[in-house]
């Protein structure tokens, strides 16, 4: 039997929910732009920031910030991100959702050593979408992301710009994650090998008891009586959310991991496993000035059910709209698939320790488990024991079936999909990107660090 995620209890004094203002991560500015590319530099640094009022919290951040600066890029425009490692440990940076050449993908053993730097080159031959960048170091992704190594990377394109969706200050990225705080403000992370039982306690994943949005605990945001686009990202190590605006508030989903849906869909709740994104539009004109609108996690009760609160502050003009059709999302045809591959996500015993595996094997950077051909359409059948959010690098996919049922809703592109307990999810994908080595893995970061990852090579 698999232990449940380990909930770390904070001993620091926690703020009253909805008193801390929502921070918006600063936009990164290119240090150079030329005819063919934009160049950014992100320096990974240790820093101390105020997350809980009056306490200093040591973090590791891109630019010394948590979340790191937001990069706003254009589809088809080469974007070069220089990551300089000013930390005392090796790092790897991955653009989650990027269709990226293998040398820039952040393969888990492709380390940037302390004091070194590296240019990650992103051609961005892909659709507009809400992506994010984060650490991906083998065996240490969980602790390094927990310390703060994550940020937004928003890709725009002409199709999206032509739509009258909310923009500017009404286009708000929200990175939701959980952490815990010791009395001195630090965010302790359990040592996997910290004595008897430690590894088992770590096995289910690590949960915090404080919900952060853009690095602030249970924040508040003042809004106009107007439509807002909220780019929801679950940046948690192991926590899943079912987000809702009770009572009766609606969320209109317009985008998913892989960009705009074919058509909007109205939801009462949006479920996000670690790594997943959903772009939703909320129309605050449905409320009155002075109303408080809470975003809650329906999977929890008490403090951890709270996420953030919007307060409707004023009447305002709103020229935005949600078009009936959003984007061309052509379904991939299963009849054109050249192969169906099976991937079993299960726990198992290796060298006397319990760990996580794919097809009975722990991650090994010297082994290639699948060799799809460039341009081929493939069906991948993913099966779980307990719940696992599964993420595929390089290529977006479409979900063909969940537990044998075709998903309802408009066609969409995904890069991360939640397998619930003992479930099979079939995805269809096309490897149109680049030849080389990529990974498929569980995005519960503790499962990932405990080897639930597999290498495939596009040939
Ligand atoms: Cu968001 Cu391979 O990771
Ligand atoms: Cu998992």
C-alpha cells in the first residue's frame, strides 16, 4: 500500500486570509533583441523575501524572485533565455509545454553547474499558450522547485491577439502552490533519506498547509466590474485543486495547457493536477461593487480550501468578449496512428526501497524506452496504480479516452494529464518537433525524483 502525501504543518504565525495583496510577477525584459531573436537573462540566486508578514523567507529564485519574472514571448519568434546559476547546487531549467530542441529541453542530467551559465534556445514553433519554466534537476526537482525555482512563460500569437479577450491588467497569471513555514520563516523540505521511515513518508509527495498565489499566502485582488482572464497554473509539488467560485459563480474556460480551446466552455469547477494549466474568464460584472468573490479548492476544508479572494471595487468599461469560437484545434485521427504504446505508472521495489516506476523500471538516463519517428502519430496508453499527473515533453497531445470514456468538451491540446487511481487514459500525439531525447514523467515532483520518468528518443 502506498502512503498518502506527507502534509507538513507550519509553526510560523500565518496571516489572516485575504489580507496580503496579490503580487504580479515582474515582466522580464530582453537584454537584447535583433531581427531574429529576443535574448533574456535569468540569474538564479538565493534571496530572502517576505512571504509571511514580518518574517524573512530564504528562497532560490530566478532573478532572486519567487515566482521568477514572467517572460512574454511570441510564437515563431526565437527566444533565447540565458540561465546563470548563482546557487550552490547544479540546476536544470525546463520550459514546460515548450516544443524545444533536445539540447534546450532541460533533460534531467543536463546540469548547469554553480557559477556556470547556459543559453536555452526556444524556437517557439507552437501555438499561443500559458507555459511555465521550472527546475528539472534529476533527483532534486522537488526540493529545488519548492525553494522557488519556477516562473511563467506566456506565448502569444496573431490568432489569439485578434480575439477580444481580456488583456493588459485584466490578463492575470496565477501560480498556485502550497508550502509550509517554520517559526523562523524558512520553508523546510523533508530529507528523503533522513532516517528510518523518511523515504516512505516522502513517497506520496509533499504537501504544504499554506496556499500561495504568485508567492503570497491567501492573497486578495481588487478588480473592476469587468471580465478578467485568469491563467491558472498548478505549480504545486503534489497537491491537486478543484477550483471554484462559490456559490454558483461560473468560470468560462478558454484555454488549457496547449493554448486556446476550440470553443469556450462554462464550468462550475476547474480541476488542476500538478503541472496543469487552465485559462478561464471570470465576469465580475455578475457581482456588485463591494462583493467579495472567493476562489476555493473544493477538495479541502478549512484554511487549505481557501486560495484567494477578489473584491469588486468599481464599475468600469469593458470592451472584451468571449467569442463563440476561439481557435482551430484539429483532432488527430486515431486511424493514422502508427503504433500504440503502453506505459504503466506504478510503485515497485528497487534495491530494498520502494520507489516509483514506469513499466517496472526506474528512470535511467542511459536507457531509451521508446523511439517514435519524427512526424508520426502515436497513441500512448497510460495506466496508473494511485493518482499520477503525467507530463509529456516536446509534443502536445489530445486525450482520446479516460477510463474508457471519450472526454466531453471541445477539442484541446494538453501536455499534462491526471491519471486518477487505477485508471487508463489514452492520449494521441504527433511528434512534429525535433529529433532527440525527451522525457515522459509523473509531475508529482516527489514521484518524479523517485524515478517515475522514462526517456524517449524521437528519431
Ligand atoms: Cu513541468 Cu518535465 O516538467
Ligand atoms: Cu506520480
